[in-house]
C-alpha cells in the first residue's frame, strides 16, 4: 500500500509534467530509455508511466521470438521472421537491434522519428546494447535511466514470481544480470526499485525535468520574443 506522501509526490509530478507539455510552446520529443536486468521492474514501470502520462508512448519493437501468452501483435511487439528482421536491419530501417537469449529485437526507425518531430515522447524498454546504439545515432534526444533491484535475492524472487520462465531460464537470467548491471554508469539516471510507487514518481520527475530543458523547447525563442514585444 503506497504511503500518503508517495501518492502526493506522484500526483505533483504528474501535474507538473502535464503543465510542462501543455504550455503552448513547440517542443521536440525525447527518447526515454529504461534498462535493467530481467526482473528489476523496468517493464512494469514503463507501463505505469504510459498509463499515467498521455504525452509519452511505448516504442513497439520487432522481434523474432514467438509471442508469449497474453501478448498482442502491434501492441507488445511486431513478431516477424528472421529473414524479415535481417532485411530491415540491412536497409537501416532499425534504430537499434540486439540479440537476446537466441532471439533478435529491434526498433523501427520511421515511427520514432515522426513522433519526435511532432513533439511526442517515446519510451523504450531495451537493454544496454540498444541504449548504446541509440546514443550513437541520437545522443541529444536520448534520456537513459537504469533500473536496479534492491538486492540479488529480490531479483531472483521477482523472476520466479513472474512464472514466465523455467527454472533453467531463471538461472540463466540471474547469471546474466551481473554483466547487465555493470553498464549502469553509462546511464544518465539510476533508480533503485525498492517500491514501485516511489520509483514511478522518480521516473516522472526525470521526464518532467528533461522536457523542460531549453534545447527541447523549440518554440521558446518565439515565445519569449512575443513577451518582450509586449513590454
């Protein structure tokens, strides 16, 4: 049960964010990347952020793996064949791509660029490899957040409680976690996910601050000129 203080922080952050993007000033969208080892909570946080903030949408990746139970085509992923993935990669139609647990994942380029140009933000639930590739292509548009678990036991418990993977896969993910966590210093922000409500509030605060950066408010010069002309 979230505390009253946590609820108030979350409400204030959401309200501030809404004001920041509705002030009538033209703005370039940003790319918000969440990365973490499996089980640290990035996917849950990503969905909470999208549900609470209408100005950001999830980037829908393509993947060569099969759909899991409950996953929906074009909402969770675009499920494509290896040959189609290779074609898109070779034609530079993917902003980033990576091989993860014997499958390929990638981000279609066109919808992301269109969203940013229209002033909309795009949220990415990707690993450190994808974050590095995005940083190479769009460093000024990128905001990187790494999600850490509070400890290894909590990480293992969360992986097991998802009931999505066999014990062998859980063990494989735990072995891989150390290497993934070693990339935390490449990120702009780090959140230790002890409590989902608190972590969500922190994430919303980061998004609000990044939206208010001067370089992203493309219409600010015109806005200020109008004010000074009235003085």
